[in-house]
């Protein structure tokens, strides 16, 4: 199974989603799940407020670099989650859903934590679905 988390800059929401997904994959022993993260117009670095907020949970994003993502790469995924900033149109075999999350770029630490916590909850729900599918 291949999952992608996508936003425009791949510098905030999709990076947090990817980090939480990696954590869930490990905790649930779902080694067969590949995680992809990217943006349609990648930034030069992960937003500093995102790095700081994730560090509060012991998750280090300081060494991550935003990456570009292609339609072909996303169509190779089983699941794609966009962060409220995309109008992706992929083939019918890809489960695409938009999470409609606000952009943390330039927001206060409190607001970034709220967004982070929303993302964490959604990633946990997604992995609950994946676990149920794989055990069925």
C-alpha cells in the first residue's frame, strides 16, 4: 500500500502528516505501507514554526527537505490526502480526499499546535482504516 500526503509547498501540513504516518506505521507494524510526501510547488525548507512545534513532541523535521510530486507518482498511490490546497484529479483507483486544513505558515505557536493536533488525529483515523482493511 502506498499513501501520499500532498500540499502546495510540502513545508508544513504534509510534512507533519508524513511524520505522524511514519510513527503510526512503526507502532502498528505496518511495514508494507509506503509513505510519500510532496508538493506541487515545493518550498526551500520546512516552515520553522512547524519544525519547532513537532520538536515539542520529540519529532525532528529539521533535516527534511520539501519535495516535488507528480501526477504520475500520485496515481501510483492507493491513498492520497491533500491538505486543503489542491484540486487533484487522479484516476478512479486512487482514494483522494482533501482534509481542508489551514496553512500553519506564519501562524502563532498556539495555532500551529492546533493544526498539528488536527493532523495527528486524522492520521490516526486513516491508520485505523488501513489496519481494519488489512485485517479483514
